[in-house]
C-alpha cells in the first residue's frame, strides 16, 4: 500500500497493455517511472499516448540507453 500513488496509476492505466512492467525508483514520489515496452511498436504507442495526454506540465520522456562499455564513473 502506498507504493503506487493515484497519479502514477492514472498513467499506467493508459498504457498497461503495452508494457511488460514498470519501476518507480527512489523514494517519495516525483522521480522517474521506468517502463519496459512489449516491443518497439508498443514503445512508439506509449510515447504518442503520453505526449497527447500529458500527465502534468512537467512530465517528459528521458532517453535512456544501455552502455556497451560496461561501468563508467563520472563526476559532475
């Protein structure tokens, strides 16, 4: 209880049939929602759906990739 706020459920309900799973990293809310799409077409449909029905004015997609080099440490 309390790990899936109503605001997150409103997002996942729109795209649930297109995803294999989700992850809310961090604690407290206001962070990221990782989504694993069923396939490339599903990923495109997820993006289109959530851009047309933006959950809130600050919501945006962040491009992620997997490193082909392994662990890299950086300092900012």
